[in-house]
C-alpha cells in the first residue's frame, strides 16, 4: 500500500483511533512543520498524521508553514495525502454536517509562501494544476464515504480565502458568483505544494457552518457541527483504510 499521510485541520488536531507508534520531529529546508509527525496505525493500516494548526491549534491559517508540512510528509515516506479541512457551505446542498470531496478550487489567498521554486533550493518548474486534486484519491474517498453510508458530495469548488477573519456576506456572494461551493482558509497553497512534490493529494471538506449571509449563526453552528463533522470524516477514513480499495 502507498504510504498515507493525513493532514488534520480544525477539529482534528489529533486523530482519535490512531495507535501511535512513534513521534518524529523533522527539520526541513523550509523550517519546522506545524507539528511532529505521528507514525501509527489507524484501522490496522500504517499512516502518518500531521496537525495543520499544531496540536494546540495555535497556528492561524495564514501562518501555517505549508511548505514545511508537505516536505516533511514526503521525507517521511508519504506518497498519498488526505487533507481534512473544516469549511463553510455556500451551495444549498453543502449544509453543516455534510462532507464534500471537491474537484476544483480557486485561490483567493495572498502573501503566503506558495511554491518551492524559489530560484535557489528548487529550480523553476511549471506544474500542471488543471485538476488540483488527484482523481484516484478522490474516487477512493467517495467509495469509502458511500460504503460508510455518509454520501459525500462528489465534486465542487473550494474557495481558499486568507483568514483568519470570516468573510463578509458580500464576499460570499462574490464567491457564489464565481461558482464556489464551499469556503475554507487552508486549501491553498497546500494543494499546489503537494503537486510540486509529486504527492497524490485530495481534500475531504467537512462543512461546519453556513458561510456568511447563507443562514444560521456561524459560531453556534461551529460548536454544533465541528465534532459531528469530524466524527463523520473519521468514519470515512476507517472505511477507506479497511476496504480492499485502500491497497
């Protein structure tokens, strides 16, 4: 089996059910990753877990060292990555509690270290990013979601915004006009960096609130749906790793 790495976001600073075998602190040319890498077994399958915001969830989205995170995972032998991201729902069928396996994204972030091609450590390369997520990994997650009875949404556009503040209602309206279905703050540059490193990468987006102006109280929804949504994501991962398609 291809070594799997899981990047946990808000609500998943630790992977419940992971039997930890060792902790690895890796230095990279780009600095320290957000957390030590946890090597262990989940559903009996070996994997590596990294907490995107740190174990104490103290790293805001714009200060996450995405370059170090992806580099450390590759150095640890990871070749396939599942990124778990808490998001807000824009489209009507992306309400709180749902799971979305996006197939496209739009990057609205700025000022983040977004490439390894800095002219010194890595030469200039123009990677093909037409399809930002690896389709084989997407299909694997969709299969697992269906097997678990979770019915994740197949496809959608992830809007990556700067954060850490939440968006205005007018900004969300603009994103909707752009065709975006969910909105998060950590989808980029992570996906592009994984592509530069040749990692197979896909996103499991957990909708924990309606985006601004789309109904509901954002903070109340966050409290209600983060735990529920992340439990669903863990169930999806259990089915993915225990199924024969995980090979």
